[in-house]
C-alpha cells in the first residue's frame, strides 16, 4: 500500500472512493465544503442512515455525477467521545472496505484542524489504514494479491508529508513484528530470529551480534543455556545496536523474551491452546520491530535491542525442577517449575545489557505470566518499574498510542516471595499469589541500579477470547509495544 498526501479540493477529486468522516447526528461530511448539488441529496439521504455512528461505514454511489466513483461516509461518533484511537480505528474500517471492494486506490478527507490537530490526524489515518490491511496469509496457497493505495486529502500539506513518512515506517515496524510473531514454531526457531535480525541490521546499518550456544555456555549465560537445553533448536542471544547519537552517549536498552515455543518443558503445559505458545516470542518480535523502525527513522538516540531466544521443550537433556543454576550475574536460582522459563532467559539478558552498556534505562517486554491475563485481561499490559519518571513517560506514550498499560506495585514483601532455601532465589513465587509481580520481583534481582520498566504483554500480544476487536488488530499477533516505545523514543 502506498500512501501520499494531496492538497486538493476534495469535491473535485478523481478517485474510486472518496471517504469522509461524519460526527454523530451531523448532516455534513467533515472537511468537504462544497459538493456538487447533483448528488448533495443522495448524500443527505445516506447521512440520515449512517448518522455518524462510531465505526459505521456507508457507501453512496455517485452515478458519474462527480469525478469520485463512490463516496464513503465513516461515522466517528460524538465529538466529546473522540479519543486518540478514533481516527485510527475508523480509518482501519475504511481501508478494509476498500480492500473488500478490491479497489486500486481510495482517498480520505482529513477532518478539520479544530477537531484534530492535522499532523496527528494524518498519522492516525496512515497507521489505521496500513495496519488494518496486514493479513497473515503467508501459508495460504493463494494470497491476497495487492492492497489499495491511499491518498490523504489535506488543505495544507506543510509539515505533513514528513508525518506520513514517519507513520509509514512505524506501521511497517508493527506489521513486521506481527508477521514474525505469527510464524508457526516449525518455521521460526531461535536461529531464524537471528537470521532475520542480521538481515535487518544489514539493510539498516545496525550492528548485530549473535551469541551461539557454545559462546553462551562459555560466557556464563546460565539461564538461557538451561532453558535451551531441551531443544534441538539451539538457543541464541541476539544483540542489535542503533547508533543515532555520539557514541559515548548512554543508550536505552530494550529486551524482549523470545521463546519460539513454550511447552512448559518437564513441567509440561496442558494440551489445550498449547499452539498459542508460538506467541511466546512476541516480546522479542516487538524489540525487533522497534529496532527496524528506529533505524529507518534514524532516531537521534542510541538504542540497543537484546533478544534472548530459546525453545522450551521436554526431553532427555532438559533442565528439571530441582535444578540449581547460575545466572549471568552470578546469582543462583532454584528451578521449581520449568514453565517459569521466561524470567530465567530475561535475567541473563538484563544483567548483560546493564553490564555491557550502562544504559540510561532498560525497558523489557515479555509474554511472561498467565496471571497477567487473570489480573488485567487481554486489552491492558501490566507494567512494574523502579522509577516513577520512566513510568510517567511510558504512561504518557501509552495515552497517545492507545496501547494501554497499568502499573502494579513491587515492594520488599514480594521480593521475599522469590527467596529460596537453597539458592539466592527460586523461579516461582508462593502458590498463585501475585504471579505477575513475583516474576518482576525475580527480575529485579537481575538489574543493579538502572531505571527499568517491566512490561508483561501476556494478555495483549495476540488476540485472545476477550480481546476488543479492532480493524487494525486482526486475529493473531498485535505488535503491542512497537508504537508505544517508538513514541517514547521520539519524545525523549
Ligand atoms: N509463556 C508463559 C506465560 C503465558 C501463559 C503467557 C499463557 C500467555 C498465555 C510463561 O512462560 C509461563 O508459563 N508462566 C507460568 C509461570 C508459573 C509457572 C509461575 C504461568 O503463568 O503459568
Ligand atoms: Mn512457560
Ligand atoms: Zn513462556
């Protein structure tokens, strides 16, 4: 899909579909000032039917009376209820309609600036349309052939073309994350992720280092190697570096859990929905998508992406409940459940990130705990942090991107819950109590002093039963976190 802006008198635009937003109860298409009287009546008629209801789209045929083949009315609801997501959401509906009608192109009229700031409007239109047209059909014999191109009609194009370019890169980052995360576990192993990372690094001039199983063992990555032992697909630690600033400036480190398949290991999971554990690599995929976009946007910050990747399998070589392992930072962990594997590979990656880069902040993503879904459901991610300023910034970005987060507490009582009788810590808490927080408590032991934010995306990384349906999040991986962190990095 190509996106372009046009400074145009929208009523005279030649297009297969001229799309405009409509406020609830209004009898006008926003931003369309004059329209040929020959079809004004049929528009009025259709507006009665559409009524500007949020998300409702209505087609009005123009019968060749104007240059546009058809008009689409897209309801955006009440003015007071418009949020950051409204235009993104409704644009997604429009794009899906265009695709359903198999159009080659369509045009959207930007709403007037008194309603939404123009740069924000075109960004949301671009993101909503692009993200909604992604489809995971790689493994279908017949694929969708092409997606329609979009013209965004504006009254003043200054500043705006840069915004579109930005939004295109950001949406492509999200789409990339989704397309890797959706890959089945037989097609995406730790070494596949390493290859993808190297390819992106090469294209976008980033440094990429991949540690093999041997190197991981030698350097003391006890968590990654223990979890990786049960699988024929060897573990990898992937490190991507984007240098957008003076090289001595401290970077932001992003870490993402990439378990390409989580069976639970010897503490085997039940069979129901186990297929969904291909999504246990989503944290790593999010980091990969962010790094791709960061380098394409050429953001003036130093950013390091670290992706510990393993497959958690049961077998003769697997690590076991009862094992005691030594993590990268020298601390020991008693394994009481091999299904609590994410925190072990993350502990290694976090300690490595802090030691190697002395970062300004560490932000890490993981589909870490089922308890997170119990606590917050499937539309909000859990965050835990040791730094209020960082949390505030993440929350501000979250408001802008509508990737929702909610903070959970972490005090010393929770730290006590992961203390072990025989080692420095144990890899589970006490029963089912506060499962999301005890995972964060375990990981608090991996970082010494750097400000950090832990983001548990177990509920939001892919669409599940209770996920709110959005046109730009079709079934499968959502790419949660990519837009959030790109917003954060752009505002630093
Ligand atoms: N990847 C899972 C968490 C998960 C489960 C995410 C379901 C999304 C949906 C993680 O590795 C895991 O198995 N966690 C255990 C931890 C427990 C053994 C302390 C869990 O949540 O049950
Ligand atoms: Mn697990
Ligand atoms: Zn897992």
